[in-house]
C-alpha cells in the first residue's frame, strides 16, 4: 500500500512511495499532525540521483520492523533537497553543529512544536556496520531520549537554536574593500583548496568550479603566487577532461571521483556540474590553453546534453542516477554499470589492433581499475585521430544500441519501472530526473553562452536560447518566478540561487552577443523582482528565500558558502556590479558595495568558504566596460577578459576603435586594437 508520497511530483519522493514507512511530504498538515500527537519528526532529506539515498531506501526504509517502530513513534517526512534547498541548508548546518560530517541522505530529528533539531546523521545501516549503529537502535535511543530527558533536550535545543540565529549575523568590518592584501589572500587561499596531492589516494576529488573560477580570475594579476595559479587552473582542466570523471564515450561529467587520481567516479551526472565545467573549459581555451581535449570534452558534453538531457520543450533535465539495472529482473541497480567495461567485452568487440590502440590511449587492463572492470581514463592529452574516434563510436553503439551518428535523441528512463520494462537496444540506462530547476538550467545556459562566444558554434546558442525562453515564458505565475517545472507545471516559488543564476545567464547571453540588448533588459526586470522579495534591508545581501515564503524556517539564512555550486550572494553581487557597468546606473554599484560590506568579515576571516564573493569583489573593484561597434566587440568576445562587459555604441568616432571605462571615468579613446587590448588588460590598483 502506497503512503502519502504516491502522488508527489518529485521523483525522489516517489521512489519512497511503496516503502512500509508512512512517509509524508513537507506540508502544514504533516507538521500539525506531529504536533497534535506529540510525535518527534523524523526528517529525511536527499535527492533522486544520490547513491547512498538509494541504498538506504532499499535497506532501512524497506525494512518492516523498522517501519513499524518508526510509524508508531515518529512522524516521518521525506524532503527533496532540490525542491527546498533552504530547508536542506538549515538542517545540514544544524547536523554539522552536532559534530557530524554532513552529506546525503541527511536524517534529522525535530521536536514537533517548534521544528528545532535535536539529533541527526546521514546514512544509517539496518544492522550495525561501517562503525555506525543500526537504524532501529538509533530510533529507539532517540525516542527514549525524547521521552525521558526533557531537561537535556530543551537545553540542547536552545543551544542549537541560538547558534543558528548567531550564524545569520556577520559583523561588518571597518576596513575598506579596496584592500589589495585581502583580495590577493582570497585568491591564494582558494587556489590552495583545489591543489590536490596525488599521494593522498583516498581523497575524493570534486570539480569545485567556484574555486577554480576564482583562481582563473586571479591568474591575470601579477603577485607572488601567480605562476602556481596558472599551473593549478590548467591542471584542473586536464584532470577533468582526461580523468575517469569524464565520460569519454558518451560525453558529460560525473559528479566526483572517489580517489585523488581522478580515476573512479561516483557515476551520477548532475546538470549543474556540466554547465559550470563547460563554461570553465571554454574560458581556459579563450585564455590561450587550447588543449584539443578541452574542445572535444565541450563538444561531446553538449552532444550528451542535446541527446539525453534536453526536453522537447527546450529546458534541461536535472540529473542522471549513478546506478542502473544490469537485467530487468534485478531488484536493486548496480553502481556505474552503464559506463564501465569488462576487459573480455573489449576483447570481443574490438580487433587486436583496436584494443591495442585503446590500451595505448586509456588506462585499460585485464585486472581493471574499478571492481575488476575498467573506467576509461586517458593517459595524455592531444587530439584523437579518426581510428580512435571510430573505436569509441563502437563502444557508444554497444552502450546505446545505436550509432552516435543516428542517435540524436535518447528518450530517458524516468523511473525504475521504465528502466526495467522498456526494451532498450543497448544497456539499461540510469534513471533520469526530468524535472526542470531554474538555477541548474541557468548554469547550463551560462556554459553554453560562453562556449558559443568562444567557438561560435550555432548549436550552443540555440540550446541556450531555447532553455532561456522556456523559463521566461513558463516559470512566471502571477508575476513571481517559480523554481521547478514538472512535466509542464511550474512548482515551488524560486529561491535566491534561481534568481541570481538566471540573471547571470541573461547577462552571459548578452555578453556572447552584445547586439541583443533584450537579454540585458530582461536581467534588469528579474533583478527588480529579486531585490523586492529577497534583499535584507537591515544588513545587506540576499536571503535564501523570499520575505513572503519563509514561515516554515527557523531562521532566514543569507548563504555565502560555495559548494558544488556558487553561493547565491556571490553570484548576485557580481551581477549587480555587471549591471552597473552595463547601464551606468549607480544604484546597482551601491547595492553591490552594501552586499560586500555585509559579508566583509567573512571575506577576512573565512576566505576559503566564499570564492564567489571574491569574484564579486573583483567585478566591483576591477570591472570595466568596453564600448564599440558590433564588429570590434565580436572580435573580443572569444578572448578571456573576466571582469569586462561589452556595450554596443555605434556613435564611437570613426577614428577610434573603442572606449574603455573603469569605475566612474573613461580612458582616452583607443585608436588601435593593441591600444584597446592594453587598456582592457591593464589593472589599476
């Protein structure tokens, strides 16, 4: 018998619909039920492509003894973190305050009268293992503590609540933002974060594009660690495109690798990673690092995006699972089976000459590098010849059941039932979460816009514009932006990251084609709505959620920490500085300054937490605008000028090539291209 999740729009919630646990989704009715019956809330947060969420669903959440106890003693609620990142952020912070390393699934216990957390964790096994208690033991201990230790419970709750409230207040510093030492220290500190020691084999490696993006910004400055920054930014690009984190057969990047050699990935593919990586690789190329593997990775990733992740309506799907079924009769899927290769399989499908060439190019062996199987990882960069591309096309055909040339669209498996019951021509694919998320679509739009600006490939522009038009036409309901779309239905009011990243995407479209000022006009309209509902009047910066949509939050956070994606405030303040340069409206620059002042103590005390705020500081301090005609600007777009905006000005005198403006003043009109480039590159400290 299904529980309350059977009719949920979220794929993650529906995956738990047939659990014996009487799951609720997050809603007023569930919260009221818990309060009236004095049941502590068991809140379990995850997302559809999360591997350990899938494991716990098949183990503890499917166990009848656990379900019986949980249903009798708790009010169980399932939450999709991709629907409510504000709640996820809040309760993740609470778990970390308890001294527990965060991650998903995030399982946390709340008191029913005030929703304050008092215990939590991540993955709980059915039986004790991995140094963790069995889940039933945890439940029994938590319920006993709730019933018999009221004084300790209330004291601990108060401590958590006070700490959460304090975490939302950042004292502004008296130091001016025009502090060279602070800016350089931020670049250096964040470059250290992405410097990997290959000897530390067990360290997982994430793309961490917000950090690499700041380092790339910083590579144009001349200071002590300049050479190291140049090397690290290029090395990160090579790690991504040569490593097993990249799908060399089908295109697209996995979420991270479990080792520091970038070999074995956690196999889920997230839209947000791929959008950021495409933008980063395009920027590396435009900076002069024209490694052929960078361009190939962009090309194949966009092919994957178009083939497997683009809806008929033009928006992009959210993610693909790490796991897939090897046979329709299997009860549980296997991690990575869709992507890995048995050595004997390679021997059977390739000629000895082809296998030899593949072994020369990739780290393939009879022993394998992942549980006896092979994840393809390149030995070196460079361009692939036709023979090697033909070999990879053979592997593509084995995986998908059709050739790359013929398979332009690949209908996704939308749930486990479709994956197991549909007659696939090749391997059974991972399930694809087909919901549309504005923030993640925006990251992909930005990546495509930048790749178009660098390579002038029309497909990149078309995909970016189609997704943008969908958001503009479908995601506003009663003049408010909505975060999600399920099968044509907008859902959940947008959060700050949706606004910030969509405004950035609109500005990136304008950057790639400055003649189309409609993108700038739309960005200004969305910015006005963002300011109205999210700006913190008392302290500056943007709240995570809107002023009229925060009733169920213990505190209102203003997120500044970068994780796999850039922080909403970092992106938002960069947008304000860009808008100021594009429009000469000083209100934008004033608000950018207020926001940076609001987070100034964070910049000083925790520089490694907030690389995107340092990018915003770069835009605010060193941003400039270039005014010229379309022909001149088109010649500049493919180069790397990370804090520059372009403005069409057909009234530039005929004897001048362009006008560069910094801050509140403009330089002497440039009469030659060399003079113009020199003015753009010059940084006045």
